[in-house]
C-alpha cells in the first residue's frame, strides 16, 4: 500500500483540490508538430530501436529518392526495375533526441516487407519484392554521429520462399516467426532451425481465408500469454500452436463479414495484459478496427470508392465461449495504424474514409486521430493533422510519449505534382492530450530503475520517480511496452503489460520509490528491450529502456 509522508501528502492533496487540472482524464485535443518538411524518403516502414534511433525505409523501385547516399555507397543492381545504378537512399536512421537523420544503404527491394527485433536489440527485416523477396536484412543499434559504420547487412536467399506482405512475431524463445505473404500459405523461422529439418511449414488456414476477390495479406498476428498464436485473416481467426503445427480452435467469424486484412487494411492490437491484479491471469483480448467492405478493392479499381468500415470488434480469446463485441468508431477508416499508448489506451491514426489500400485506390483522408479509452470503451476524436497519410504511411510510439508519423505515397513512383495526393516526404510528431502542459504537475519523471541493466522473469525491482503533485486515488501504475514494426496499417510485435506494483515510499518532498514485479514468463513478455513508464492520473512519464532476459 502507498505510504508517503503524511505532511507532504496532506499539503499536496489540499493544493490539488484547490487548483485541480482541468480534468482527471485528459480531454480530446493533442498537438501536431512538423519535424521535417522532407526527410528525403517516404516512410513506408518504421521501427524504434533501444538507442532511440528510428529505422525508416520505403522501397528501392520507386526511382530516385530525395536523399543522397554518401560517396562510394551507390547501388548497382542489374535486376532493379527502376534505376539499375542509384546514388539515392531508400532507408535512413532518425535520431529522436536531436531530430537529425542520416542515410542508410539498402541493396534489395524492401517493398511491403516485415520485421521484428531480436532479444539483443537487432532489427531483423524480412522479405520484400523482386530481388528482395527472400532476403533477410539486419541492422544493429548504432549512432553515425559517433563515427560508427551504421548500415544494413543483407543475407540473400535466406528465406525458404518469397515473403511479400508477410507478418512477423517475436517468440518466447527469442526466434522470429514469419507467416504468410502473397500466395504463401506457410510459415518459417529466423534463425533457421537445425539442418536436416523442414524450414517451411504449411498453414492451410491462410489458403482457406483467401478467395479470388479478396486477399488476406499481412495477417494479424499476436502472441498470447499461453504461448500460442492468434491469427486473423480477412474475417476469420484461429488459435494456433506453431510448435505442433496444429489449429487448437477457430473463433467465431467477425460480424458483418467485412474483410479486415490487406487490401481492405484494417488494423489490430493485443489489448494490455494485466499483471497488476491480485492473482496472475492468462486472459487476453484482441481488438480489430476498420477495414473495407467486401469487393471494395475491385470497385475502387473501377472508380467507385466504397465507404470504409466504421466498426471495431473486441474478442476475449481466452474465454471458454469467446464472442465478438462490436463498437462503432466515430469515423470510418481504412489503412489506419492502431498503436498502444503507455496508458493502455489505443490510438488509431492515419488512413482514409473511402476505398482501399493500393495505387490511387483511396479517397477522403482521415486527418483526425481517434483515442480509444480502454476503461470505459469511449472513442475521442483528436485534433487533425494538416497532412494526409494514406497508402504507404507509418507511425510509431516515441519514448517521450509522442507518435512519430511519416510517409504516404499512393503512387507507383514519387509524384509531387499533378496528383490528388502528392507523395509525402515529411515527418511529423503527434503529442497526445496527456502531453499537454496543463498536466505538468501530475506527470511523473522516472529518475532510475534498479537494476537498470536487465531483468529476469518474476524479478522484483524498484523505480524511483519525481512527481510534483501525487494523488494516488486518481490512479497509479507502471507499464511495460515493446515498440512495433509498423507498415501498411499493421503494428507488428507491439504489446503492453500493466505490472504489479508493491510498496510505495516517499523518499523526499517530490521523490518516490515503488517496488514492481516483473513479468512472470517469456510467453507473456518475450525476451528483449522494453520501454518502462510510470502512469499517474492517466498521464505517463517518459519511458526508459529495460531489457528482459
């Protein structure tokens, strides 16, 4: 139980009651900031690394980008469809604290590829198109400003089959599973298994959920607390044991039969895993939002842009008799990203109201993000961006609580004039309402965590934080979040845990120490780097990095 100094608690309680914030829950709002009018490439794929570097890349067959490669780093590729000799970059490293970026050299085509981060913090990026469809690319956290040679290492023909529009998930044993892709009804692992064993495993569910009129690309994929996988494709979903290659159960079809996967391109999250209850639970709930009605892709190709899906479905996949609970979003959306916030709420951002994913196939950009409040199932419409973010846009959570947003190129090449929605090379930051200045007094600031090098499972640790006005009755918690690999409306690998909190002590006037219990198992929190947040009255601190191993 909390045990702050009585005098200080009484003083700040009186202060808070006399001069409260505008609300105990942040109101609708949020603020947009233009970070760069151009970073030179369109941000189709994004991944945050634990050194606060953001890896951004698009594809190599757009033609030249607006970012030059360093001397001696030009690409020479006789199989390239656009430029066979290219001295422009199609990937970069963005340093969040300094708001600077530097080019990277990617040799093979990364169009519509996938990725995940290994437990050691290395980004593994898989597949793509043309000469890149069986390639694995690797980049480790590094900083070019320190004189380090930061760039991609590529392993050609590593994947057993072409993986274009596949989905990745980090597993409890530290491997990555790579599922699906165009005309690929199978899965495989990185790193490969022992020689002599099969490296590619059939998954009939992917073929069953694809028909001639709709694809089921970028299937939604979530690792559940019991170690099995939830896989969603178009309108159907299964619980899958990837070790035994066995479907354990099929869930009810999502109501109304509206496809949710590419090109209908809804989105999905595994809702926060609650470890802060008195008893540990393996309960898990998945949320799927947006998409496009059946046939929308074909109709858009003929010039008819069908209104997108305006519903979200939630299903508690661990229930004995799970059922979809449907909710109406305030605005229909296709190609939207769903991102978990440090508070446990969900932000839905980017996308369009009409049409589908694909070249020139969407209309009416959705400029307003929507906040979904987890505790009361309420949607809040937030302030709009001035920049449409359509096909080939992406967004990720930053450690400071902002959302970094880039991309949008619904064209075969970079087109800046003579089109309805020009190619977008800018990078923005969206500050959710919890970052408003009016909440400064109730915003925690983490001083340090101990131990700060790494945690083992079920390990207790302490977090020291600074807070001007602390009122525990308004809510207090500690959350652990892993950043996503985001592309094409799908934020792969993201998960958030609400940790169990123990004794809370006041160390000095504004300094506190709380004992926290780490995640119990690798099925709940796969090994790797996580962002730790202290959340008070619905307002999160900046995150600090912790490694679980």
